[in-house]
C-alpha cells in the first residue's frame, strides 16, 4: 500500500525514485523502471486471487479485494505492454484452473469487463503500437539495445562487461543511458556465461 501511494504521488510530482514524469506519468512504485514494478505486481496478483477464495472471514475478503483492485490499477498505471500480456496469461490460467466454478468465472469476467472502461486511452495506444515496430520509437530503440547487448556479449562471453555496466555503455546504441529491457540478456551481457549459468 505505501508503494502504491508513493508511486501515485511520483506520477505527478517529480520525486526521486517515486515516478517517471519524463515518460508520461508512468507508475513505477519504488523501482527505477515501470516494468520491474509491473513484474512484482504480476507475482502478487495470483496469490491474492487464490487467497480471496481461500479465506472465510468477510473482513479478510474485503481487504484482499481492495488489494486486488490496487494491484490492477497499479499494473495498468505502469503502461507496461509485457506485463499486460503476462496479466492476460495469468487470467486465462486462473479461469481454466477454476473452470468448474461458474459463479467465480462470471464474477471475474464481469469485473474484468467493467475495469476495461477505466483503462486510459494511452494504454490502448501503447498496446496497439506493438503491431508495427516502425511506428513505435520505443520498440525501435529496444531493438537497437538488444543487438548492442548481443554484440557486447560476444565480445565478452565469459565474464561479461561487469554488473551494472550496460546502462553506462548503452548510449553507444540509443544516445541515452538505458537498461537492456530483457532480464536474461542483461544478465548474460553483464556477467557472461559464468554469471548466467552459475
């Protein structure tokens, strides 16, 4: 809850580590990247979902429902496309796992449809942009980051370029200091084969 509150403040007020004003008011909690907080939310969401149907006391159910709502709002506020795909996969899995509980499926479906009306238009624009990489500058510089990271990995395959060093070298590829935006590739390029497997 504190992360959610401070993250919301940081979306509109330029506070260190609490927002990403330069990237369109994206929620990032206490992390430096909206995609990282989105990943954390994706891990929490199915656990909360399962606990909601496991607990018996109405107070606990209410509190978990509030947390589910906050998690959903936070996830949408990150505008993370990869997290959206992950969320859809989790939702499909949960619906399949509880397919015999028709009441549950109906409640989840109705809640999901209603929530779609509260999703901001810019969120849909970011999702639609996935169809054409040439129309999305974000996807173009990510492609350059990926190829640059691969080049650096093949130049330093054993021990890598050192933990945290890709951000310092990324300006060679995109004129800015950015992470790889791919956890596996980032570990490989910074720590090499040794760090990736051991």
